[in-house]
């Protein structure tokens, strides 16, 4: 396996993998639509490819992964944060990390995460952040093994709630 920067021709395949990622995340409570966002993520991926914010894991002939040579096994997408507010550290974000199900638990995710972190570090980033669905225990364990710790908790609730009831006491 090799980790590399993809060219723009990979955008369609990466968008397909993102759709798979989004579909998987639905079981953990994600509200993202899958196919309805394919064009939007393809455009985001193209921008990220051009700005060197994507790495892919590709199969090689000598791999034990039983995949066609050059097949995409997984990808990571990352960027530096905008500078709207002054902060005490420079931050980067990992937006997406996906490894195709047959190739999980073989170190590919770790290699992709390391590549993204190195790419951000080269840009002067001091802190890397990402989001994990609260119900996705396996993803949380993976990121904690790589040194990620909770920094901020995002809370959500449906707008329809007891607080809006006309029958309140």
C-alpha cells in the first residue's frame, strides 16, 4: 500500500467513497444525506485535491489487501482552519477519514491519519481537530489511541420539544 496525493481524476471515486462514509454514519445519528450530497462533496474534494488537502491509500501488487493495483483503499481530507478569530494556537481539521470496510483494522486508517497530521504540521499547524459521532465508539477509540482527547462537546436536540408545548405548566 502507498499513501499519496490524488489527482483530480480521483474526485469521482473519492465522492463515491464519501457517500459510503455518509451512509455508514447514519447509524450513529448523522443527518447528512448521502447521494444528495455527492455533487457538493465532489466539488469540495476537487478543491481539497488542488490545495493538497487529500491523501489516498492505494493498493500495490505486493499487498496482502486482495485489491486491484491502484485501487483506493481509503482516504483522508483535511485543511487548515480559517483565521476569523485570533487564537493561541494554529488549528487544522480532519474533515473525513474513510477506509473501505474490507480493509479496516490493518493500519490504513492510522497511516492516513499520520499523513494528514504530517501535512498539517508542514503548514505550521499546532493542533489537529476532528469530529466523531458520539455513538461511534469504535471511531472514538481509534482517535483516542492516536492521542486525540475531547476538547469541545457539541450538543443537539430537535426543535420540537417539551419547551415549545402549549400545555406547559
